[in-house]
C-alpha cells in the first residue's frame, strides 16, 4: 500500500536527509552551502513533487527508494558510488543536469 504524506512534511524530510549528509561530511563549506540554499532547495524539491503529480500527497515509499542508493553507498563507504548516486538522484528528482568533473 502507498503511504502518502503531506508535501510540506515530505520536503522537510528530504531537506533533513541532505542536511544530515552535509553534516556527516565534516565539510563546513558544504553544510553552509546547503543551509544557505534552503529556500532554493525547498522550491526545487516541491517542483519535483509537482512534476510527479504529488501536489497534495507524496508517495513516501517512492521518495525513500529514490534516496536509498545514496544512503547505501555512504554506508558502504563507496565515495564514487555515492557521488554517482547523488548525480542520478538530482537528475531524477529535480531535473538538474550536473556536470561531472573528471
């Protein structure tokens, strides 16, 4: 069964996930950047929900599945996999096309 949650709560959960990653990175610049862009990120996440037809109710299970590859790569200490998972996550959820530096 689909568990639906309010978009505003889903955005807060999504932001908390990304803030936790930034905190865990021990990179104060990354954390400061994420926190400084909170409102911009909020808008991008909400727009992504709207594109998926989640204006009123967000499929929490689908959102968890979209974040799972990032979490698993971090848990396995696989930095390259985590980087790729985050690139894919941004492209799949927000439509951001991030350039990859070699």
